[in-house]
C-alpha cells in the first residue's frame, strides 16, 4: 500500500524515484533501458549523484520527457557528477 500522501504525487514535479515507482520499474530494469549500471540509477534515485549531460539526455528520452534535468538540482552537498 502506498503512503497516504502518495495520491498527491501528481502535483509534484516528476523525479526519477517517482517515475520508477509510478511505472513499476526497478533500478535494474531502468539501468538496462538507459545503458548504465544499476548502482548508478540507485545513486540517482537517492539524489547522491548528478548525471552527465549524455545520461540526462538518455533519461529524458527513456521517460518520454517526464524526468528533466531540473530533477537533479538542489542535491545535498557532496553529491558527485557521474
């Protein structure tokens, strides 16, 4: 069961985490789709890494434009770029 607030997610900007949950995708499946290791997707989901421009383009295309570059702004201090 989803958390009580989950029904309001559609009002928030689409994040990679939200996209994967909404579409029932695992990190492994999405990693294969965009051509990276599962650990990269895990770090992106947890907002511990900023994707390269190339990877961001692949994420944008793989999500039909739902996940955009601005999803990765405002990362915690210490996040690294892939």
